[in-house]
C-alpha cells in the first residue's frame, strides 16, 4: 500500500462503473451500472483531496462523513468504511443508487470545482454497502433492551422506514401502517428497477421485520383508523409522502390514453414483481408499439420515458417548458435517456390535446422562450406567438409532480396544522406538530423532495421522540 493513498486526482481521471450498452439495457429493467471491483473502488476513492472544508459532506442532507469513508476505501479497509457510511444513513445502498449526486455531494466536490472531475461518491457508497451485504457485515437490528413505549408510523416510505430503524434500535415498539401491499412507498412502486432493483429495498424491509417492526399493509387510514392508531401508541409519525398528482386543465384533457405518471410507473413495477396488472394487460398502461409523449422535466418524467423505451414504444418524446439547463431532473438521467433513444423537446409546453373518437391522437404544443426570472430565480417560460404544432401521440403520460392529499379531511383531524400548500406544519429538526404526540416527516412536510431528505427527517424525528420519551420517564421517576 502506498504511504499516501489519497490526493491522486491529478494522476487518476474520474471513472464511473461500467454502464451496459444502451441497446442491451433497453430490453430489461435491471440496473444499468455494474459494480466497482475492489481495486477500482479504491482507485476512485483515492482521488479525494481530503480538503479542509468538505463541501460534499455539508451538501449531503444526512451529512455523511464522506472524506473519511473514501479514505478507508482507498486503504482497503472496506468494513470500516461501510460502518462509517451507515452510521449517518439508514439506507446507504439506496442513496448510492438514486440520489442526484450531481446536484448534491458530487456537484459540490472541491476537485470538480478545480476542473479535475468529481470523485464518484455515489458509486463508491453503493459498492461499500453491497459488499457489506455480501460479506455479512450488515448486522441484524438487536436492541440492547426493550422499551415499553410504542410508536405508530403512517407510511412505509423512506421517512417512515428511517424513523422505524432508529426507534427499533433503541428498543421502542414500532408499527408501520401503509396503504400498499408492500412497504417501501415510491422506492417500491414509483422508482423503476433500472435505477433501483426491488430486492435492494425488500431486504431492508425484511431486516426491520426480523427486528420486530410490525407492518400493517393495505391499510387506508381514515378518521376512525387514525383515532384508533393514535390511542394505541405513545407517539404517531405521519410519513405519508405526497401522492396527489398535479393535473392539466386544458382542451381535450379528458381523452382516453392520457395517464398519470404514478399509475403508469406503479403498473410497470407491479408487473416486474410478477403481479397481475389488468390495466397493463388491456393495453391501457402498456407503451408497446405506441407513440409516447411524456409531459414534465423532473426525475419522474425521466423514469416514465425510460420505462416506455423498455416496454417497446414506437417512439418516446419528452416535452419540457424550459431548456435543458433549467430542468429540475438529473442531468445524468437525461443523458441515459438520450442514449436509450428518448427525444427531448425543450422549450415546449402542452396547450391541449387532439383526439380521435375520444382517444388521444396528439398533443398541441406551444413553443416557449425564457423570459425574466420568477420568484425562485429561474427564468420564466413565455409563449412564442405563432410557434405551435401537434405532436402525434397514442399514449400521453403526465409527470407534473405531486401535491399533498387533504390529510385533515382524510384523517378526520381538522386540528392537524397544514400550510397553504397542504403540507403539514412541523417543527424543523424534530417533526413535532402542534398536536401532542403527533409528528410528521418527509415529503408531507417538505413537499415532493428527495429520498435522502426523507431519511434525514425520519432519523431526526426518531431522535426527538426518544428524547421526549426519556424526559417523560425522568419526570415519572422523580
């Protein structure tokens, strides 16, 4: 081993794991990136500059100690590197696969700013945790002592799972209530297998179940169920995520063949689980042989276009009202989609739909240009007069983002505090709401966001609940 294993970013170029050829990966839903070999992981980790101000760490929502576990990887101390990486992250192998590293840790890497190409942080994180599972380094959750307190969690997505993990390790009794037949939320039914294979999610859920976390599936929480759950537990965490799809109100929007992204992706993921999916079998949510148009520019839109390619669509186009630089989705995902045959129509917005006999036959497209910045600082798109055309389509998928459901009404809790956007009002850092014993985490507080932020919220909330339990116990003991 070299005496100085780090600071090799000048001699060694950035390198990603091998990516399967586009013509091969279009044929299945397997992940597109291969694993690093040990030597390659060590080589790429050695490029870290070990800078005094690690922007990668500060821009990671869970504040992973990235420079230190990169150094341990470069030195071949993989078990120690894994243990350090998982100390701050409940789901590191999932974040290594689906975090937008180009916007977070890697996008803020110091050597990237210096023009040497960022360290491949996400690929190393994925490699470490996959290696840990293969070698039995991922230990079962075994509380030192059992506690009498119990916590109910509504929602089995990343926020709920992260909170459950932390609480169960502390010995708290945990029950998770979820509307679906499998836990994982959008990690299970929203994100396609080519980005996140489902056995990766299921083994974490199995780990929690083996540790004693109880899962109550197919549970649509209404007012009566909410009241019963609240009475059953010492604290309750709302981690429902946001599932209400934004819609388009414009001419022809009611035509058949115009579908929501969540329905389309859920059907595809269920099919890959081996479930019976009547909407797919009927052709409603099957893109095979169709001219597909996806409306939107976020990561959900990227998931839809790449899924349509794998289903054998005749053509796949993505309409986005801003340009490539201003799109919210991952640039890496755009590049992958283009390699696989997706065509992007930038500065294009729908203004209606054409139909034949009530079935969509095209999208009426308005060409746009970027004008003055909006309140977020991004340039606002504005229409170009006379620049319109019809994009032929047999299947249109709306990937316009998600909004919160009306939880005060759904849960029969008019006192549940919400913002004007419908998200739950909760204290920063703890998730505590104004209702005693009720907490909220993840997208239902932040709005549609990233898995890693939900993990951060779930961990912080669990820590706050444990402190509250300890405070109550201390008062009782006096």
